[in-house]
């Protein structure tokens, strides 16, 4: 695989592994669409679509959104992407039911996933990263505590109106540990699912962003990976 249009990728990794950062870099480098399951959820909920209202009904009752609704959101979006455009999935599939549904949907289009990139980071590092993470309430840009003041910036630098910076409830240390436990239970079978198909590539994620990006490009077979990461 040499990268470029038409490539179909899946990014897998625990919360805090840096998938969003790598996804943005890959989007710029490969020219493929970044499909975030979290962004799709927010879009459907805020726009009151049929799938969004179905999801809201479960959420309002404090219940987990069924796989079929999540699958519907992602597959519906993927079906709208031109065959030659390519895409990169982030946050989906989370379990083997979703992985099998994605595989079946792509097979109906005569397509398949080209590569699954698994970013590996140890739990203690993930807890450190996430418990120090804050996000903009408007654009979701991530921030960290300042090394001197111990506090995040007061306002987002990317938002015209200086969006509010806050820490999500699920980024407290206790909540992060629970999220990682759930991730391991759900995602380990997904990794095996793709490993058996010869699609899984493990990438160490406890390094500088450029170094991780360079490794990702190399497992994707991009010839000038080293030059890209240093440009």
C-alpha cells in the first residue's frame, strides 16, 4: 500500500493514545476523509436526525446506545463517500459486531479495509495524559494543564469567541481507569479480528507526535515517511 486516494483505514487505540492528532495528520497527508464516530453522534444529535433521535431516546433513559444505531450512523456516512475518495475511521468499530457489520457493508461495495493501525500506549501514561486533558466546549480542541501554573488556558485560541475550556467528567483519574478497563474488554477481540485477517499494524504511541506519525506512515507503506514527519 502506498497511500493516497481510495485508501480505507481504521485507527484503533485507547482513549488518550493520540488517535485524533494522528487522524488529522493522515487526513492532510493522504487526502482521505476522517470519519469520527463521536463527531457523527454529535452531528445526528444536534440536527435531530432519525438516527439521532433514536440514540437520544436510549441516552435519556441512561441506557447504552445499541450497536445497530451506531452502525447505521457510520455505514450511512461511509456509503456517501465516493469510492475513489477513501476514508479513515476513528472510534469505530468498537467491538466485533461492529467490525463484522463494517466488513459486510464494504463487501457489498466490492471494497475492504486496507489497514488497521493500532496505537499502543501503557495505561499509566494514558491516565497521566487524560487526567491532565481539557477541551474547548465549542470546537473540542484538546488542551493540557500549563507546566508552570498547573491550569489550562482560560479561553480557546481557535474559536472566534474564545470558547470555554473545561475538563470532561470522564477525564477524571477514576473515570479514566474505568474507561480503559472497558476499552480493553471491548477492543481486544476487535484487534484479534483484524489480526487474523492480516490487517493489523501495531505502532508504539509513547513518543513525540512526529515520531508516531512517521511510524504510522511506514506501516502504511508511504515511501517518504521520514521526510514527511520532519517537514
